[in-house]
């Protein structure tokens, strides 16, 4: 069974950097899947942040791209997210998810449990 | 970005009822549409991919249909454990986007 687990600080100061890691088990980070970050602001809907392939190829949401870095660590079977210059608007539950390519579609078939990150001084 | 509009924003139905909700895309996305269920306090869970393909382990009372710009998720024989918010998500073009959700409650 595939399992994803987010970790990182739950509190970040404004203008600081949000850093999260997603540990993957039950699948190799070097498989044919993509690895995504999705966030959900309190009481709001879901926003896709970006994704990475094991080769290091990335796709980012243009709305966040200038502040984002997603990286992969194949030796630890995990991937990470950094968001720079955070504000209160970045307060959200952050999920990592596996992006799976089916024959004719692409979807997020496994998710972590989520981690709440609050931006506050 | 592709905009997804879900309706209704919320609905209330009785156990055993058949409920339907819709997702409309701002452009033709063929069948690149997924549905997720999010139970309060939990991560989203994939129900349907490619508009109508039931994800493994998902009860058969969930059914997806549609193509192009208009999509429907139907829950037949509504159960108490189906109380959740349901989101559609397009996989036609990056950035992947989600609808704003339909909240399902039991009367």
C-alpha cells in the first residue's frame, strides 16, 4: 500500500520560508509517477501548487512559481517543497499526493494526511 | 487556467436517495476530469478518474459521466458515510485546477 507523510514546521513567520517534506513508502520515488503538492486554505477549496518527476523535471502553478522550489531526494524516497516570502495568505493545510498517469487520464490517487502550516509572527 | 464550476454548492438528501451534482469546465476538456471525496478533517480521496472510471475500492453507488464541458457525479442509495465535500479536478492542462466543491449532507 502506498503511503505519503508530510512533515515540517507548523508555524512560519511572515516573509520567511515554508519548508515541507513528503516521505513516500510503498512506491519508489523513481517510478513513473509524478509527485505533487496541493494546499487548502482554512474553509476553502483545493489549490494545486506544483509537481516533480524523479528526473527533477517540475511543473509549477504560475500563481506561485516565483516563490516555489520543489525537489526530490531519491536516496531517501522523499520530495520537498519550499515557498519563499510567505504571508498570511499561505496559511493552509498542505498535502502531498501521487500523480498517476492512467491510459487516458491523470489523477491524484494517493494523498498524505496533510499538515497545517500557519504563517504568523 | 481552466475554471471548474460545481453546482449546487451544497445539498441535503435522505439516506437511500439518489443525488447528483455537476461540474462545468470553462473549455472542452474531453474526459480529463476526476472526482474526489473529502470527509471533514481528512485528505481528499479519488473516486472517479477519466470522467467515468471508478477507482479501485470505491463503492459502485458512485457513478461519473459526461465529457467536453459538462460532467455529473451521481451517488445512488446515499449512505451516512457519504457526508463529505465532493470536488472535481481537471487533468487536461497545467495548472491542474479543482472546482469549489459540493457539500453533501444527510437530512
